C-alpha cells in the first residue's frame, strides 16, 4: 500500500491524482488550498475552457529547457487528452485553430467530470487544506498542513503558478520545492495584457481589431503574430497581444501594428482614394470608414499628422500614402505588462533540469514529483497550457512506473 499526497487540486493535480488512483494499491490524498478544487479551471477560456489544442507541439511551449516537455507531451497527446475526457464522460468539439472546448461550452462540465471521477476513484479530496511544509527526512517524506501531517511514499507538487492571483495563483509550489533544495527561475506574467505608453489606447478602450502585430527591440524582430486585438485603458489585450506578452514582459520593445493586414499598402491607398471619390465632403476623420472601427480610424488619422477636420476631397496623394502607412505600421512603445493577477500563466518556475523528464520525479529528492505550471514551462494561448497540465499530471501520477 502506497500513500500518495498530491498538493494542489487544479488541472494538473486532478489529472495526477486520478492517474495515481488507477493503481488500486495506492491511497491518494489530494490537498487543495481553496474551498473547492478546480477554481481556476472554471475561469479558463472565458468560462468555456479551451482544454487542449489538436496542433499542440513543442514549438508552442517556452522555458529555459523546453525540450524537457517532449516526453510528457508525447506520452499524452491532445488526441489522448480528448479520448481520456471522453472516457470520463465529456464530449468535446474542435473549433478555430485546433482549439478544443467542451460541447456544453461550459468549463463547469470539465470540472464536473473530473470531480465525479475523483469521487469514483476514491481519492481523498481535502479542500481548504493548504500544504504548508514538505519535508524529506532520512528518506521519508511528509506533508504538513494546519490540520495534519501526512507521511507519504510519494508527493506530487501541483500547486500551479503565480498567475491569476484572484483565482488562486500563489507562490506556494515554488516555496515548497525550493525548501527541498530546488531552484526557481525568474518569474514573469505571460498571456497578459501589454501596457503601452501612448494616450491612444485610452481613447480606444474596448475597440477590437483583427491585426498583425510585430514586437521589435531596436531593429530586431522579437516575435510576430496575427489575430484579435483589443484596446484597453492601459494598452492592448486579446489573443494577439497575449501571444507577444511573454517577450514583451521579458524584453520590452516596441509594438508595430498592421491594422489592415488583409490589404497591401497599395490596396489601402486605393480604398482611401475610393472613399475620397465617394465622399469628398466628409471630414478626414472618416477617411477609414468601411475599413476600421470609427474610433480607431480617427486615431490613425491623428497619428498620421493629417488634420481630422479638413475635407477628404483636399487630401493629396502623399497624404493618402502617409495615412495608409500609419494604418499598416501603427507604433506603440511597450511599458511592461499587466500584473500576475491579470495574467493567464506564469513564465518561469522550478528549474526543469532538476527533474527527470521521463517521470517528472525530482533528481534531488526521490519520491517527489512536480507537474503543471509550477515547473518552468508555459505555453502559447489556445489550449496549450491545459494540455501541458493534463500531460504532465498524467506522467507524474504514474509515479515513475
Ligand atoms: C483567466 C484564465 C484563463 C485561462 N484560460 C486557459 C484556457 O482556456 N486554456 C488553457 O490551456 N489554459 C488557460 N489558462 C491557463 C491554465 O488555467 C493553467 O495553465 C493551468 O490551470 C495550470 O494548471 P496547474 O494544475 O499547474 O495549476 P492550477 O490549475 O492553478 O492549480 C493549482 C492548484 O493548487 C492549489 N494550491 C496552491 N498552493 C497550494 C497549497 N500550498 N496546498 C494545496 N493546494 C495548493 C491552488 O489553489 C490551485 O487550485 C487560463 C488561466 C487563467 C488565469
């Protein structure tokens, strides 16, 4: 009989506990800090839970030693995640970009099937009981809470990261593991709104656009992406901004937005000419009518130096070219990112080289395993982080067997 203590009842911890409980000789205790398991899971995907991505591959992940994740991801592919959930009674649907959601469109369904499975498997779930210490003495492991001290043959640390503070993101996992001699890399918020320096986003608050984004540091292109962008009071948000947020948090730089990615510069000029022909009496502020959100169009006109209150009919060929260039290379200086509270994941974490990638067992303290976001591994926006949580939870839950 083996006692397995899983610390953290989030995505990876529930997957690990269920896997460990598949071996009938294991007694599995799942400690959860909050009053219920899976609180963060309920908030994922805007309440819809984008639980995996059919295209998930190592290129979608980041960390100091990203190849570490290969074994876990190979051992539990997105297809296997979908079948595993189906076996638990959850039907899923694939949507744009390989994103997979529950058919019910509700994260609650994902949590329900996991909770019911934990019950059925006889996992001893203990909500409201945070682990405060993890001890290894003379080869014996114990986990201490305010209520009890548990002797364990194996401990799986699945405490998640610092992101999403209001949903339970804490630093406990880093502290428990560093207390045993593990090391933590610097931590940054990722998949988080980017703060920019200009007044424009404030006047654009709430405006959405389909844009192509490039992040530069000097002349160096750090990363580029394309997708939905949302302007906020402090900068930019939405999936496209999230994609660049990891680099923006670590390296800063300047964002260059192509607000009309489906038109070339020449095509943009020709559409502006058409507007000039159709509505010469309108003010310049409306020259992007039919191309951009009206507030965004006005901001681009201002940024290009053209007087918004003059008539479109008076714009020169050069003016039209400058307007088109501004819309296709709209610049915003990065001033940092929003805080961990508003981030979806933590970039950085416990050094992966201190764990065996085949088993996720600590190389420093035998019997201690780690999975999920507590490790220095984070994924892109689109279901990749939960895929890592399930895959690493499944591998850790096998306890090296
Ligand atoms: C708003 C939001 C939306 C997101 N949307 C998506 C999405 O759609 N798709 C996607 O792939 N990813 C998404 N993510 C990221 C994803 O939720 C995380 O990467 C994933 O939940 C990490 O799983 P985990 O098990 O490592 O950590 P968590 O799910 O955070 O679970 C960790 C658990 O450990 C508990 N805990 C912490 N310390 C202790 C302790 N000392 N003792 C006991 N318990 C403890 C916590 O309370 C928590 O329940 C989103 C994140 C946020 C914040």
